[in-house]
């Protein structure tokens, strides 16, 4: 029986062990998509206790607690931090098979040196150990980033942001990690959702463009794209329920915009026409700037209406959606490609059933700008587990080129989540190691090491022009 979380955790062959320890483990992290707060990075925020840095804003942990029958008061409520931590510690051991069990113990081991297991009985010793460590100078936000060997962070930012904190970070020569904003224009495209008119007014003020018509929204977004570009932006991000493609006339698009601004809810077809118009516009602008466009889709957001009314969005109630985005995504890609305005694109579906058609889509639209111009993004969200990562990489390897994959991201709000990169790299090395040990690929360790190093870090560095 192997010990839990040994140095060769998840590595079962000599090849996998060598690839991980001699190559993957030493590589820096390019965390090109996350939800860290740039203000916290600039101010080098400190955390009073493990609950603040570990449970605050972590939907994965909240879901485990809810599934264990924990009252919301101990999750998003006002219960004391120590009691919240206790409830999580009691729930975690029941999450056998869940990647959260591995992530949590990797974080406790890597950052705090804790070699035991967290449960209700050990909660106090873990609480005391972690809080003592958090009081040390190296456990500030920047300290945790430095400990994790993070070379680049890509935050997720509203187009109306003045990017004040990114500018201040860039001017601070004492902090070596590059922090790049990412352009997330969803509110400007979601004409069917509450708050649309208020957001358009906000966008108008931020851009300095008086927005009276749909075409003005496109102009305002272009102005903000140019501003973000000046501030070092490398990527955009679109969170879509599904990929849509519906060409509407200028008159139809304008009518939809005016309807939404008046507080009415456009129909599905009207919404899709307006969204397609702006998606196409934004994609062309991203291509002009040399950005990567990220498309996240097939997520069923906020299905629990009672909890949505109580807590709002992004509180851990979202689910996998079953949608058919294949034809629409091909149409979008073809529209950009036909005018030589297809940006670098990273596609992520929350539905793992989409893996294979996505991997065949990549091969239809690659370009010469960079190897792997069109990427199947890392296993996202609910697929962010051992099987999900393996399936995504096996599909990409069978139908595309795994060697050009830009690898892992945290997609997290926690400064401790960098252990997820270790988890991914171990799974990557185990996958490749098994192929080699099974005689499916030559045991050229020099070349294999370069592939692992590229997927771990170098490909992302090249892809985002860093």
C-alpha cells in the first residue's frame, strides 16, 4: 500500500517519476486565467486565519459543505471563522474521490508543511499551524505567489475598470510576477439580463462615448479594448450559456438594443442576433491586438432560484449544461477566418461530452501565428479532476497535438490554489509515462522532458507573448 500523498503521488511508473521530478516540478507557473483581485496583490494583503484565505469565495469547498448538510450560516453566513473551518474539516473526509480532497492536502503540505490529514479531530491543530504560518512575512498575498513560482497571472476584469491596480503593480519593480488584465465584456452582450441598461450607462462613462445605439456599444468596447491593450492585456474571456450564431440585420440589432434599454426582455432570437453582432466585432478587435479569445460555455448558471434570490450569482450552485454549440462555434470561427480576422482562441466546454468535436474543430482553423493557435482549454471547473484532465488530454492527443497544449490554469479566487498546477502536472506525467512504458511512444527522455516542460509552462509563455 502506498502512503497518502507521497513524493510520487499519482506517479506509478519510473518514466512518470522522472518526467515529473526532473522536468514538470521545476517549471514556473503561467496562470493565464484566474479570478484573483489585483488590489489584493498590489496591497500585499495578509490573512488573519486559514478560513479567510481558504474558504472565502471558494465555491468548490462550499459545495462540499452543502452536500454534507452544513447550514449556510457556516458557509456564506456570519458564523465565526473557526466554526466555519470546523464544519469544512468535518465534511472533507467524506469527499473521497473528489479532487478537492487532494487539492486541500497538497495546499496544507506545500504551504504549511502539514503532513497529516484534515478532519474534525485534527481541525484545531491544523487551524493553529496554518494561522501561525500566515503570521509570517512570506505568507502575504505576494509571498504566496512567490512561494509558488508564479511568473504570470491573468486576472478577469470588467471593461469599465480603470485598471488602477494593474498599473500600480506594473510600476512596482519589487514584484517580479507579471499581472495582466483580461477583458470580460459579458454584461455588454447580455441584453436579456437584468441590469443591462445600467451597465451600458457605466460603459458609456468609462469609454467617453455616448451610447445611444447598438453600434455605439461596439465603438465603446473598441475604446476599452485599446485601453486594456495599453495596460498589457493578453486575453479576453466570454462566459456564454452556449455558443450562438444568428446573423441579424442592422435594423434588427438596433431594435433589440432599444428594447433592452427600455427595460424589456428581448426574445431568444433577438438576443442571439445582438450577441452574435458583438461577438464578431470583439473577435476582430482581439485579432487586431494579438490577444487570445477565451470562450467558456455549456454552463447552467444559477438553477436554484431560491438560493439565487438569497445569495446572488457565483455562489456555487452552477451546473453542467447540455447544449449543442458545435455548428454555431464553427460558424463564428469561419466568419472570422474568411476575413483573416480569426484571433487566437481557447475554447472550454463544461460538458465533457464535447471534448471530441472540440478537438476536431481545432484542426480546421489553425494558423501560422503560433503553434496551436486554436486551443482546447484545460479541463474546466467540474472536469477539473483526475479523470476529467486525463480525458481532455487523451482526446486532444488523439485528435490534435498534445505537445502544443498551453496547459493548466487555476480559475480560482484563492492564493493557495497553485497546488492545482502540481496536480495537473503529476497527471500529465503519469499519462505520458504510461504511454512510454507501454511501448506507445519512444523513451527519448530528453524530448519527453521538453514536451512536459512545454505543456507545463513554455507553451503558455509563447502563446501569450510573454
